[in-house]
C-alpha cells in the first residue's frame, strides 16, 4: 500500500542500472522529490502511460522500510496529462526545459510549494494547448515565479525616491540587477554596473501581467519590441539573482535565433 499519493509533474529522469529509473517530480503536496521507479522499463501495469518529461501524473509512493535514508519508491503512476504538443516542438521544449531548470535549482527537496506547482502546471497547459506565443507565456511564467518566490522587483516605482513610473520623465529607466529595482535618472548615482535600460512601456506591461488573473492572460497583447526587451530583462535578472547560468537558457537562445 502506498504511503502517500499526490499529483506530480515529471522534471527529470535518469536511467539507473538495467531496469530502474531515478525520477525527479514536482508534486502538489510535497514539493520537489526524487524517487526510484524499480523495474520501470519493464512494468507497464504499475506505470501506466509514458514517464516522459513535462508529463503530469497521479503518483503513489512508499518510503523505504530498511534504509530510511534511501530514495522514496515509486509504486504506481497514472498519466493525467501528457502535454505531447510540447515535446513535438523544439522551441516549446526549450522553454519548458528552461522553466524546469529554474525551478529545480530554486526549490529545496521536500519543501511544499503548491503555488509554484500550480504555476508550472498552468504554464505547461498553456504551452501545450494555447494559441498564445510561447515567449509571452514565458514572460508570464518568469514574472509570476519571481513573485511567488519573493524576489519580484517593483516595476511601477523608483524605490529610491518613490516616484511612480508615470511621473518619471525618462523614456527609458535603469533596471539594477544587484538591487532588483528600477532607478530613475535622479537616483542613478551609486547604482551597480549590473543592469540595463528598459522602456517604460515594457515595464508597464510586465507589471500588468504580474497582477492580471491567469484566466485573462489570453487577452495579453504585447508589442514585439516589448516582448524582446522583457525577455532580455527577465532572462538576465533571474539567473543573476539565483547565481548561476542555465544550460537550457543557452539552448533556448540558440533555437530562437533560427525562428
């Protein structure tokens, strides 16, 4: 009998020996967990459906009885959402890999983060099923990820002088990566060298999608320039804040150049 059962999204799988798999799941109830799926390559009955990247499952697990420090054992899995359209498209796959690498490095094992689970699930569903541009979905995912994780910058005010964005006369505003904030020209002295200039229009749109209801995101109308600039901003700031470069992001950038 399973010790617990939960919804899960498959983040990573590695072959272990001839028959087993070690799998990292992001679960709704238990956060990110590594499990071992014994005889997974041969047991179709216990693991119905494919154990593919990005797929959604209802998993049953049990704790090891002899070695309490050993891996949790995956005893059963029912595929709930395959998200196959993502894996059939190299650009969508690249975006999903970037999001998953981001979460994998940010999350601690065994620490529940239901909001991040719901965000990833929603973003994968949109990537699989929505007519919205993949890069706009990625902007939405990244800005929401920062908010849930607690390091989202305020994009509507200069935090040094508290002037609202609309009251700042500058057409382009400095975004400081080290401080995680926008800085008007009056307050720019002493700002770090890590940052970039961003248009007020891009900042307004990013600020808006951070607050809009997820069910209304299909109404987002981004100008092409704002998409490109927002993508550069978020894909630069998040790795800077987390303190690492993502291999998946380098791959994503290469794929985008071919589109």
